[in-house]
């Protein structure tokens, strides 16, 4: 599933579906990362965590960005907050769509 934001100059792919193993690994990594923050979780920080977990777990592939060429920047100074925020929101929507069970 291709995702892109022309205004931010970023695009990437997400899988069309997830296996139970992939989803479980993603959710365990997410819970661990959130727990380390001890409740200090702004929206921006939450989306950054979603972004980081998805990149580290390999859900995000074919990363292309004009302002952040590497999906795992070497330092925080190399990261574009707008791209991380948008990508985190996109990943949240993706996971929600995959795991949501429609009513009968």
C-alpha cells in the first residue's frame, strides 16, 4: 500500500496486510516504547513512537523523502518533525484499519 504526501515530499509503502506475528511484534514494541515514557505522552511524541516502531519493525519500506532521505536519521537534528508526525498518523490509521472488525 503506497502512501505519499506531495507537500511534504515523502512517500513510502506499507504492507497490504499483516500477519498475526507482525502485528504482535509491532504492538509489543509500541507498548514497550510507550511504557518507558511514564505517561508523558503528547500527540507528537506518540506519533513519533508509532513512526519509529513501524520503521524499526520493517513495516515501512521504499522510503523516499526530499528533506529526510533516511527513514532512520542519525540524529534528532536530521529528522523532519512534520514528516514524522504525518507518517505516524498514517501508520496509526493503517493499523486501525487492519485491526478493526466491521459490524455485521
